């Protein structure tokens, strides 16, 4: 399990590993885990007793600065359970992936692969969610502050597939699909 922002309430130490480094096809890929602060309110108290869920934005910033200084990854991905809220409007929820991407310096994250809001990330244009998404529809991931944001709907109904080409230090999106399971 990865999570940069879950701490042991007694020791004030991270409870889980904040990131993992993978080597694939000659690329160094950093994957950072982040969890919504709302877990403290909506989680089963039996399972979260003794845990502190800190604001993921500053925790991500600290971890990403450490990664850049010590690892220099080619690609940096955040795996989140924070939710995607159109144009960052999160209502009563804790800020999600859009707020995270906007908070960080541009280029800090290449992509966010998220969950929690039970909505497909299928965009018609900048900050414009495709409201009537149907299987097979053309769509694009969200992009905020240079970070691609993807979420494949809810409860395993879809698998998200994003194909990128890495060239000259940049990721270029080639295709994005939300594929129904059944």
C-alpha cells in the first residue's frame, strides 16, 4: 500500500510507504499514493483508529521534492483516492485531484490516476465534463496545470486505458478509453 499522507497518530510517522520506483523500458517511473482527508469522516472507525489523514496537497509537494532531488524520475504518477471534481468545485468533499494538480508547481506530476468520486473522467474540453457519457464515446482525460487526470468510473464497471508516447522527456497522449467490463 502506498500513501504519503496517512500518519500514525501516536508516532507522527507515515504509516505506509509514500512512493515506489519502477523501471520499465528504460524509464524510471515514480508512483506516489495519496488518500482523501475525508477518510477520517467516512471511514469505518474500527479500521482507521489511530490514523491521521493529512492534507494530501502539501504532503505530495514534500514527497515530490524529495523524489526530484534523490531519484530524478522520468515519469511521476499519483495514484489517488481523492475524487475528480469538475473545475475543482468539490462542494462538501475534501479537495480532490483537480485541486492537487493546481496546487503543485507545473510539471511536478505527469498524471493522476484517481478514484473516489464514482464518476468517469471523460472531458469534452478544458474544464468541461461530458455529462452524458456512454460506453464507446470519444473522450479525453482532464488536464490541469500540465497534469493528466484520469478516473475509470466506479465499482469496477470500466477499465481505463491511456496510451502515451514518451519522447524527448515529454509524454504525449495517443489514446484514452473507458472500456466497459460487462
